[in-house]
């Protein structure tokens, strides 16, 4: 039986959480399990959660160590055999329902696209693009089996999802497959779009070599060196 757990992490999200929850409620979905992990909000977020118990099946509100700590907490509450992470300031689109019909292999991570800045983002990604840019988290649906082996690494405050997907690329037990649906409206003003995870950026080259191999690693290294040289010439 196909059941999907949707995990939403919130902190002082009263301005947009209701819109997010309504977008879930408005879709024709199979058995779903909506989980909210709130970081002890003080702005009315908890009241919105309490007023949406027809949508939200489980929730907690307590201090956490950041986005990925909250996601790891949410994973412990899941009952579905598929897992999806939705931002509190994002909304689901009708094609999310269509994408659920594609979930047939419990060893495959499926990803589609999202809307960002009014356009389709990112579409089908080459292995190199997956290494360099990463798949948008709101475009991905994971089989529960992934999280029986992995959690998000809290040392990467903003890019732990990219790090996890690197690991999954190299794990031969899992496959990553693109399906051409636009499943969510992604709010590009969040922390992952406006800030850099400098520790991840520092480790990125080594991680690409480790998880994607020498060919993609050297391609990334060459392009980074070329970009650095171009910047130096421009400044000169």
C-alpha cells in the first residue's frame, strides 16, 4: 500500500503556513501523513497547526538545532513508505498527485521540478549538475528505506540535503530517477536560496570526488579553477 509522509518544518511561520496546508488539503491525494516539526514558535504558528488537525496528523513544538535537526525529528514520526519534505512557505501543485502514481520502485528516489521565480526549476539534471548544484529538495520524494540507513548531517547547516543526495548517488542500493512533473511552488527567498553553507562549500570538492568519482571531480575542479582565474583577470 502506498502512503506518503509529508514533513513540514516550521519556526514563526504564521504568515504563510495556512496557505501551505491549504494547498495540501486541496489536492486529491492517496493516504497521506502530514507531520509538522515546529521549533517552539511564538507568533501564532502553533494555533494554525491546532486549527488544521484535518490535515496535520502529527506535530511537535519544541526547540531544535536547526532545519535538519527538525527534519530528523520528523523522520522518527513518519508512518508512510514514502517521504517528502515541504517548506512551510511552499505550496503543492496539482501535478504532485500525478507524480505519486510514478512511485513504483521502493529502491528509487524520484524527483521532478518546482516553480521558482515563476519558471520551471530545475528539470532533468546531469550527474555533473547533481554534483555541483544538487536537486531541489522540494522536487524529491524518497522511499522510506533511505532513512532507515541515513539521516541529515547537522554539521551542514544549509546544505545537508545536497550532502545526503551525494551519498545516495554513490549508494548502489538506490537509484535516482527524474519524472517530468512540476510538483511544488518553491519560495526562493528562504535560507537555502539566500545564504551559503560555507562549511559545505569548503568540503564540496572533496565530497564530489568521493561520491561522484574522478571524472566528475576533475571536471568540477577544472571549472572552479577556470572561474577563479577569470575573476582574477576581471579584477586586474
